[in-house]
């Protein structure tokens, strides 16, 4: 499939990225239309330079038909965007491959699939370059699968060995031509370490449910630590979580679910997560949450009245 897109920093040296997740366009009903309007609102208010949707965009037998409807706010503007799959997108209806091919034809979509990753559909890397054509940040978009293929184990799928090898090869490829760069990785399903960071490290944000991570640990987080460069891994999947914390130098976190047609805590507002990356700072990044009422939450600790640190 097509070559990965490249992004550029703005004149101020920054780039703003919006993560949307778990939009769950299912019935083309009032709830789905409300979801689409929220995305329009968030785009209008925040004006991101790039958008990544981390899975569960559509659900049901009409998934292919609904794909352009849920992405309508993105295709209406000039902001480039991409997506990765969740466990529900191809559970019914058309396949991941068909959905990816349809999505790639939509205006502004820069998603693609790197065949070298072997497993999954839609694994790709997007480099963010400065004026000197140097890659300072990279965005890894990864298909975390749906359900574990072995019934005796069950539960959700995990990043495979082939995908880990692909990630490590891409890091080495970037290292060969760029000395100082960092990366953010995005996928739908959490890794087991998303549970560990909440148990053992100081976390920021809201945890209103457990972490739907795989039952088996395939070692992807270890590969991130070992290879270096990746500063954060952000997911969706668990609609009432948006916490994040740092584990061994990598920020593990959640986006903010945006779909009204699916489950969620009634007092946990829908929204989006934002990231600001700077070309001169590859050691850290800014992240904050945008809520459906227009509130922007940048205070890093206990920023909602119901914020709590539950037992994981």
C-alpha cells in the first residue's frame, strides 16, 4: 500500500496532535450524530495539526457504510489524519482490509499498511520533520488486534512478535539517519503495563474501570524500553479511563472516549486527548484533555471532582 505521510512542525516549532478514540458509530442514530458533532466541535475549538483515531470507530454489519459518516468531520477540513483498528471495527460486516482501503480513499487520510509488519492491518509510521528535513518525532500507529486466537487463553489480542520485530526495525532505520528523535505510539488495546503503572507509579487523570489488557504479555513494552526513543504509548478501549503515568521512562496512558452510542460512566464526559510536540524537545511532550462542554483540562493531578486512584 501507499508510502507513509510526513508531517512538518509549525513556524513556532510545535505540532498539535489530537487523539480521538472509541467513537462507536453503530446505528446512524441520534447518539451517533451527537458523536460526530462532538468531533466537529473539538476540531473547531482545538485546531489540531494532525488527528489519530485509536480504534472502534464503527461497529456492526454496516461498518463499511458508516466509516465515511464517522470520519465526516475529518474529511471536511484540511487537517491530515489517520486511524488504527479496535477490536470491534471488523467484528461484524466487512474486514479490516476492506475498511482500511476505504478509509485511505477519504480526503486527508494518510493511513497505510507496512507489509513488513506481517501481522495486523494498518501498521504504519509517520515522521515529523523540521525545516532541515530532520525527523524529530515519529508517530507509530499499530493494530493491536481483536481477540486472542487460542480459546484456552481467551481475552483480547496482543501485539505479535512480528509486529515487535517491525517496530524495532523501524527504530533502527530511523537511527541510521537521525541522531536525535523520539516517538509516540498509538494503538487500541492497552498493554499489561497499563495496569502496572497505575499500581506502582503516580498517575494523573481518571480511572473509572479496569484495564482491558491481554491476558498474555507479548513483550511489546519491553521492546519499547529496550529500543529507546518512544516516550509514550497511548490507547483507547476502556471508555471510562483517561489516566496516564510514567513507567521506566515511558508514559503509558489513555485517550478520552468520544462515542455516545456505547458504554461509559454517566458522569465521565466525552472528549479527546491532545498532544503538543516540539522540534527542540525530544525528551518530553505536553498532553491534556478536551471535554464535551468545551473545558480544557491541563492541570495534571486529580483534575475532576470524581478523580480517584482505584485499586487496579
